C-alpha cells in the first residue's frame, strides 16, 4: 500500500524541508499538508492542503486531525512544530491506534520542549551546560549581558539580550515564565548537530552554522570534529533515543556546550539529507522494522539556504 503521509506546519521551514525529504525518498508518496495559515508556502508542495485550527483549541484540533486521517486514509503523521508535537504527545493513546506518529518518547518530548528542564537533564547526566535560571529564581548570579528567552518556544522567538538592569526589569516582567541564560562562546562558533538512533545504533552529523533570515540557519558547513558527534551521541544514549534529536551548541575553550535540544526534526533536515544523513527515511524504515545504514556522501561541503517564491490564486 502506498504511504499517505500528513505533514503539519507546512508554512514553516521544517515542514517544507520534511516534504522535500519525502519526495526525494519516494515520489509516489501521497502527501497531505496542513497549516493555520491559508497562504502557507508548503501548500504547493503537497497533494492536498488543509487550513488547520489553532492547536490550543484541543477538541477542535482533535476533530480536525481525525477527519484528515479518515478522509485521506493517512497512514503516517509528521508533526513538526513544538505545539503540535506536544499535542500528539498528550494524545498518544488516541492517535497511535490510527496512524504511525513520528514523535519521540514522552519523557524526551517533555524534557526537551522545556528549556529549563533541558538544562536540568544536562546537569544530571554530567554533560556541559550554560548557567541557566528561572526568572523568578534569579538572584543576580550573572554579569550583563545575558539572554532571556521563553521557557517553551522555538526558532528564537521571544529571545532577548539583557544588557542592563533596566532591560531585566522591563523584559522580566513581560516574560515571567522565562529562563535567564549566560552567553557562551560566540556567534562565529555555533553548531547544529543531529543524532538518530534505533535504540542500539547511533548516527550523528554536525554543521557549523551562520544564522540569517531571522533565526534560521543560512549557511551550514559540514563539521568533521568527532567531539561534537560524541556529545550528541552521549545525549542520545542518556535518553535511550529511538528517533531523531537536534542539538544546538557553541564551541568554547572547554569544549562544545549545548544550549538547546529539540526533540524533533529540525530546519536543517533536508540539508543533512542531501549529505547522506537521512533521518526522515531512517525513521520510516525503523517504524516498519527495516535496518538503517548511514553512508555519508561527502567529506566536506557547505549548504546555503535560498529564498524563493510561489504563486497561487492565479486567474
């Protein structure tokens, strides 16, 4: 039977990148996409597109997904945004009986969707971490400047540099459920690493990145530093990973220090797919009992993200 796959959040970079991976894996897949934005760019990349309700409207969103699964005979679902991953995590018992849902184990999702619990995880497992505090618990432990960001969220949304006491008072009141974090390393030494595991075998790839277009990776250079790959593997082993994780870190004098871990596929998923690290393919294979084999295509290389356009409602 041909796979009929739902990809959520197709207006965003991750959703569109997952679609590109799936098309590369097998052009016969029937792809269904959804997004809250009727002008989501990914609508042109799928066979059928739906406008989704807000995930926070729990009962409405459940009914919406149920309808798609039934009408389009969907067999697999790739939730890609943090909010949708959290939704499917909370509704595992209901949806796991209806389709293959590509999210990580409950403990992984709940830990790494929370930036403060992520740091607690790193501490507990004797892994490097930046000094991090809840806003309400902060007692002037850090020197200015430092970072204030939402405890939950993605893509650098809400991220603020705090340069003085006035900044802290102003933004701290607006973001009471946030975390304060020291600045580690520099923008010139930021890396993104992906790790995929079957529970027995671990595969990693890392890129040195330059941000652009908001907080997206604009340029990514393949990294052959085994230390960052070992760090990613140690994180995966500590959570008994069966799936894919994305780790953001910076290189410091004491080594690589992770500052965020995303319990999902990341915006560089197609970029690394091109280099041979095909975690979308592997996750599909793993779910269906097939083996995974990593064959890197290149020893070095640079990926550059482009900007494009689509055109709709033409008459």
